[in-house]
C-alpha cells in the first residue's frame, strides 16, 4: 500500500535531496540506541519536558483534521496528475483553467510571454499580471480569446523579442501594452474520493486510500499537538542538533542566491535571493526558518519519547522505510533507489526520519479517535 508522508516527516525531508556526505555511523545498525546514534546522545529528560502523549484524542470533525485530510488528498492528486478535466462550460472565479497562451508586444512575441506547455491557472490567484485572470472569467472552454492589457508601471523586468536570439536589444516591461492570445482547453477539477480515483493514485480500492489518508491525518494532528501544546517543551536545544538546521538553511539560501545571480546575469533583471527562494520553494526565508524551528522542536520531542518508551527498530525496518522514501522521490520518468537515498540524505536526517516514523506509529496506535 502506498503510504503518505506525515507533516513532521515532510518538514524534515524538505529541501533535503541535494547530495551530501557518507555517514560514519550507520543508523540501520544502531536501532536508535542512545549512545550509539547520530543525534541526541544525551539524557533527553534534561532537554525536553514531555506532557501526556499516550491516548491523545483526535476529533475527526475538527477543522484541523479536515484540513489535513483534504490537503493530503489534494497533494496526492497533484503528484499523480489525477485531476478531472471538464471540457465544456464557462470559467468562473476560483476555477483552475488549463490554458495555452501567446504574448505579443508591438505585434511581436517576446521571451517569457508564451506558454511552453499547458498551464494551470487558478482564476483569482493573482499569479498573472493584473487584468489577465479577470479577463478569462466568463470565457467558454474550448474557445480562444484575445486579452489586451498592460504590464504594471512598477514591473521592473527586462526581456527580449523572441527572434532576438543573441539578446542584444533588451527592453523593460514597465507599463508596456501587451496582447495575449489565450486558448482555454479545460477546467481542472478535484476528483471524488472513490475506487476509480484510488486506483489512479496507486491504491487497490477506495477503502485502502481512505485508510492511508486517515492514518496520515492522525499523525499530523498528533504532530500539531506536540508542537503547539504547552505541556510539551524543549528546555534548550543542543548546539549540535541546532546547527544541523542552521547549516541546512544556509545551504538553501546560498543556492537561491546563486540561482538569482545566474538569472540576473542572463536576463538583465534584479531578482533578489529572497525572491528566488520563493520562486524555487514557494516559501519565504521566514517561512523556512519557521518550518525548521518546528522541525527541530518536533525532532527533540520524538527522540525524548523514543527513549522514554524504550523503542527501537530493526535493520530490515530501517531499509524498508528508506525504500518508501525512494518511492516517494521517484516519478514516472525517474527512479530513485534505496542506495541513492542513503547517499543523498544527510546521516542525521536518515536517523531522525526513522525515529520519527517509529514514534508516530506508536502514538497513532495509542490515539483515541472521536
């Protein structure tokens, strides 16, 4: 059965598959035992105050539960591109329109103004320049429409005509009138949770899909409680473990800065590292710091519960878990192997992800659903 990765694990995995060093300690052989592991070789009671974690109550009617459940279903559909495509009717606000478009300035196509493939645009999202999305509302699926608008006066970006291959005659898009010819191919809709959808997502049937969604949702509700409850507190973060996340953030920001420098040199723009960071990951620097802080707190709590309950794992369980990570990083065109996971994730992440998984299964089994 295909398993969804819980939020606590997803936070830890975020931005991770990027090449790193071989490990000195193999988490597969330590079973997470304190003294022999990569992280938190301390008396965790000195660092973490644990509240009541056995028998945690999860309310299936709560907004928290519903939001996690719907979010993970939507993510699965997106990854599998298992949407329903409606090829008739008229576009309305909040519809996701599947479009192709050609942009022209002074009657000539310009670089960056034409879709290279079909684009999913949610009307009202503000993804495109003002006027573009509003102009599509009410338009019929299957039809082509022409939109005449202009770039905002503060749209400071240099571009080139499509036939200017050597990019010798750049011009700024500030306030420039632009004509877009747009073909509306379909409206993208979320499918129902049923047997047909389940099979598209890699499950045997609807019951298996729902079970996986519910298990993951429970784990995320538990994570939310652990992070936000005042009964669980990290007294202090060990410097070594804190440095893991500081280093990870610095690597991410450095990569964004390099991408921005390369992009600016190529297109004559002034994109900042922060803007590139958002473009690459859909998150601001503050968002990433917040996620990392939550990950660090969650990680310390996981290790504290792992030790308090004297939990462990086998080498076979460890390798099976990493095989799941490999499958989740694979796609229809790229297959990630178990060995690639071991080579490309940092050692501390591999151990932390495994211990997180063991503890979450323990907590989920003891949880009480209402």
